[in-house]
């Protein structure tokens, strides 16, 4: 319950600050994507920990979740490079 409240508070703050940053031209896509990936890891890591049956530590679960996100991102990037090489 406490995590859900924190997530909702972060989401509210992001909704407030995003239009301001966009109007100033300071919102960059790479930092935003990194932030979203790390936020998604907060959701993925507990699932990894639960799937392991508690045999791995919490730090290892977060590392495995982050590794999975990086692997998925690289796979998507490489598929885009193969399918649209003229963009790169």
C-alpha cells in the first residue's frame, strides 16, 4: 500500500513537471527512457524475487531485472537497425 502511494505521488509530480520541461526544451528522451526503465525495474524485481522462491537476495533480483531490461532494449535496438539501417 505504501509503495502504491509513493508510485502515485511520483506519477503526479511527473505529470506536473513534464509540460514545463517540454515548453523549455529541456526534456530529453534518453534520460526519460532511463528513468522509465529503472521505474519499470521496481515492478519487475519483486516478480523475479517471487519466481525464485526466495533463494536469491533482493539485490540480485534487482540486478537480474535490470539485466533483463537492458537485454530487451538491445534486442529491440538491433532489430530496428536490421530493419531500418538507413536511419542509423
